[in-house]
């Protein structure tokens, strides 16, 4: 297979913790040509560690290069639409981090731009590529639990979850004072940061689009300014109920825990971190699970599979392994949950369609 | 002599008779009156703990309150005006059968003592076998009552989704509740487990906060048996009597009716919210 030449835009936390290491692992299929980040030091760190030829502080310079086959966009969601549309118009195939965008209208424009320019667009919903969820989904798809009735996935994150990975760079601070991920001007918080994963999983396991969602959210952590706690109930069009409770600012000693439960009319599938933790340490400080974040979910081989399968699809001219429409629907669900939690209303997904505004 | 006060225990089921037996054994010098039937005269003047089956609790409560006795009861359906007023002014307080599980008694104690720091939320799910779907409402009320006791704050908003889960009756309750101290509770009860001889099912309760996360899964207290017949679990819960009576005593002495008020409102508003398919402000 022809090696593909890649450019990566946004060398922050997710790039350093997941995308760049995966690209390095996939060196037989990918040559990292250039990186771009508005922060020169972050871009230079990526060049130094992962061997890109050069770096840019303006992503448009990267897109102007004729020798790049695809771009991997790892910037915050409020930049995705602008950058994806620009990349599509530059004729690059595009892998873009989740959440797909900040609005459903933006997501539609991204899909339209990719189609108009005949390039591949895939949104990196990494959990679809993890062993955990693929195995669970396989059991469901084989009919081993009958018809799905309930999908629940709770997620719990400790404060400073990524600090354990000792990354070269952290989150970008657009205004210089606080990271975008905790600034209400730039994000809606947990609904988009991580609940969009749970939204996507629920829709995947339910096998249908959502009808409505009820949600509650709050700011829990000290000094936090965006909702870091979200709980919701989804009613899918086929009657399946989806639910999740997301808590993002738990004590630093708390392990990174997930709990997936899928109940069908003939059985159930469970993947619960406390039961699955492959390594535990007991000490005077209590019990710790040092490898949960790395081995159960985040690094795993999910990103290798996600990027590798995306590249292979380009190489053989196949459709992307994950249709951007799925990411668009997960985004709509997340935004519906935001609306419900702010208003106290049951929000119907039809309300989230741009044509209904 | 013990410091445990004398009690009137109301009910004619195993729970009530076992509790009376335990109380007598634990405190032989203090009389415990077992009030078996609402038709029987209430001769005791001791505070009343109602452990009767769900359908009999309202009658016992009304009679106990008419006699001027402070009363603690398992969840009561169909509260009339008098009983609501009794909860509002603290003469009647509510507890859950779940308070009888040692693990959840300890969770209650730790949560009350502030072990989690600033509390974020309470997640509670109870899954029961499909053949016990008729008991779903009682299970919901028990879980609601327990969660409200953990939170001990005024209820402010309730959202509810119900589902038949592919059957002909309501088989799942999915409740989101906000409280005045900003705690958000997610309470989920569903009849989704395979048919079984016992209704206990699977229960998980987690309290999240700034300093700790408390996680209780009482059904894990058992012996796992793998055999040619498959995998089964033999639970060995302690008798709930002591923990229920201790909870009743603590509740009666607490001077705090907030949890019982929130329980009452949530038990009532869940139906209103389910029918409206919209959040109900309290």
C-alpha cells in the first residue's frame, strides 16, 4: 500500500496523548509531514517527539501544501467547521476529533463540504474502536441478549486526568487565562467533552435515532465554569432507553471508571471497570488502579485502529469506517441534553434540526 | 439497661415479627409491643415503627398519629391530607427497607458524616427480575426514600421517563431529580433481569463528591458458585431488623423532616412528571 502523507492540526492534549503516538505506531502506513498549532512551542514539541518535517502556527499554510494526503484535526470543537471546510476545499481527506462541531448546522456544512470536494470525512469517536465496546457490540449484534431495551454508560473522571500521562502540552487558552475546555465562551462542558461519546454509544447499541432527551447538569468542581456533571435519559424511536451519568471532577485519587450495561429481553452485557481493572494497588493511601486510563479505554489500541482503518479506507477507496452522519447525530443528542438541562424541558431531537429553528 | 428506647412495631409480616424478636433479644428490659393488625387496639404508648406490608402502612400510620405517637414508617402510598401534614410537621417520617442492608446503613452513615465533601450527585440503579414487575412501584419508592435520606435536601425538580421495555406494563422508571443543595440524583429501576426466585436483583448506589466517591453494591456480598449448572450466587445478608430499628430511632430523634418531605414529594411528583413527559418544578 502507498504510504499516506499526513498533517496534524492542533497539537494539544488529545494529539499528544493519543493521535501522535498512534500515527507513530502506524509509521508503515503514515508519514507525518507537518503539524500546526497556534502555539509555536506546542507544535515544536510535536515535531521534536514525533518527527514531523516542519510546523506551522497557521493551519492554512499546512493546507496549502500539495504533498499532504490527509489531515488529522485535533483542535477544539468550535474550530472544527472552519478547519474541516478549509481542508475539504484544499482537497485533503479529513479525520476530525469529536465532538464533530459546536452546532448541528456546522456539522451539516462539514458533511456538505466533504461531499462537494469528494474527500473522505470521518469523526474520531474513538470508543467505537476500543476492544471493550466492539466486543460488547458484537454480542448485541449476534443477538445474544435479544432485543436491546436499556443502554447505560456512566463515566467518572478524576481532576487532572491527563496529568498522569506527563504530556508535552496541555489545553490551549484562547484568551490566555484559562483553557478553552473550561471556558463557557468556547464549550458547553461535559455534554460535548465526553458525554458525546456516551451519546454515540447509546445510539449505536440502541440501533436507532433518538426521539427525545431529559437531562440535568451542574457545575460540581471548585472554580469550574462549565457544567462538569451531566445526567440524562434518552428515549429512542424504537423504545430503547439510554442513560448516562457523567462526573468529571472527582477527587484526584479516583480511578478513571466507566460502567457499560446493555439489557436485552434475553440477557445483558456488562463492562464495568471495577470488575475489569487488570491491575490494582493497595497501599496505605487506599486502592488505586494505575493503568485503567491507559489500558481500559484511552490509549488501548483504539486510536491505532481508528486512524489505521481510516487510512486503509483512503488507500483502497472504501467508505470511512464511521460515517460522519453518526457523529452528527451524537452531536445533536449532546446539544439536546444541554438544552434540556438548561430549560428543564424534555427536548425532542426534531427541535435540533437547523430547519426547525 | 440499654439506651435503646421501647418501641411499637407495626405489622404482621416476617419483617415486623423478626424486628420485634431482635429488639426483645437486644434489649430484654425494654418492652417492645408488636402491633399486628390495624384492627387490634393500640395499647402501647411507645413510638411506632411501621414495618407492615405496603398496603397496610397508611392505616397503621393514621391510627398511630391519631394516638399522638411519633411514627416512622416504610414508604406509604396514597398519602391523604392528614398524613402529608404529619410528614410536613415531623410527626411522621419515612425510611426505606434498604436502610436494613448493612452496606447501605454504612453508606448512609458515611454520607451523613460528610465523607464525600461537597456532594455532586447520587446515582442509584436497581434491576429486578422480570417476574417481579408487579413489585416495581414498591422498589421505586424504597429507592427514592433511601436516596432522599442520603441527600437530605429539599427537592426542586423532577424529570421522569417510563418504559414498558417491550412488555405490556410499565417495567422501567428513569428519574432525574434536582435538590436545593444542587445535588442531582439519577434513580433507575427496571425489571430486566431473568426470572428468578428472589426479587432482590442488582442494586448499585454511588455518591460522588469533592473528597470521595462512595460505591455500594450490596449484592456483591455473597458466595459465587460456579458449577456444571452454571454460575449462581448465594447471598448472606444480615437480618435487616437491627439496622431498620436503628434507622428508625435516628430518624425519630433527628428533628429533621427534610428528607421525608422530599421523599413524599418525589413519590408523588414522579407520576405527574411521567404523565407530562416534562420536568415538574417542586
